[in-house]
C-alpha cells in the first residue's frame, strides 16, 4: 500500500508487479493500515515525504523500503526507511542511503557513498566512490559525480552535469556545453 500522492506510486506499483507482490492501492488515512501490510510514503517534494513519514511514525506505521527486483544492492549497503530503489539501479558496498531517498532507474551508486535523507537521484546518475550528498538534494538526469566529492544539503545539480568540485549547500550547479560549471552560492535555506 502507499500513503500520500505523487508519481512514485507508479514506481511502487511496478516494483510490486515485478516482484510478484500484490499492490493494494493508496490509503486515504494512515490510520486505515491493516495489520501486516507494508506502506510506502509517497511525496512529490522532500518536505511532503518527510511530513508523511512523520505522520506514519506518529501512527506507529513503519515506512516500507521498496527495491525493484532488477536493482542490485550490496549486502553491505544500508537503506533507510521509506527508500525507493528503482529498476536497473546498482548500490555498491558500504553505501548508505538515508530515509525517504529516491534512486530512480539506472543509477549507479559507488562504494562508501552517503546519500542524505529525502534526496532524489534522477535516472542515469553515476556516483563514483566516496561521494557525500546532503539531505534534500536534487540530482538531475545523467549527472556524473567524480570520487570523493561533496554535494551539500538542499543543493540542486542540473541534468548532464559532471561534478568535479564540491557543491555548496542550497546552491545550484549546472554546466552549459563548452562552458565552465556555474555555481550559484547565493541560495538560501
């Protein structure tokens, strides 16, 4: 089952279908959870998902973590509650994915990475080893992050960027073809 709204319901339904698990639909109220039923928190924004997970915690409902059966997750990786790992993604040794994070299709997460709570990695992201991404960051489609770089909490990295330097919290990082990376450090909290 799922709780809340957002496009992630399609991913949850797909993962359930691929795993042969019955998807029972969306809940209107978190207080309607039948015993023994896993519930995935849906949310269109990090704040919305965090709020839903807080409601679930108050109702003593543990947020489900969903891993598509075609994803590969190392036995030494740690996945927080309410995490979604979509189809054809790979999570390597000792990676730590924070609560409520979403790893979209085809992402590669290298060894010893730390992905903060409620962070979203869009399809096709590739993170080398030792990468840190703070909470509530948004990483665009096809982004590549070289080893041992840090992306601060709340930062946005636009699609197609190659992150070769640390990205400040609450900043925007993007690359235009043939130009140097642009970093806006004036973002606020």
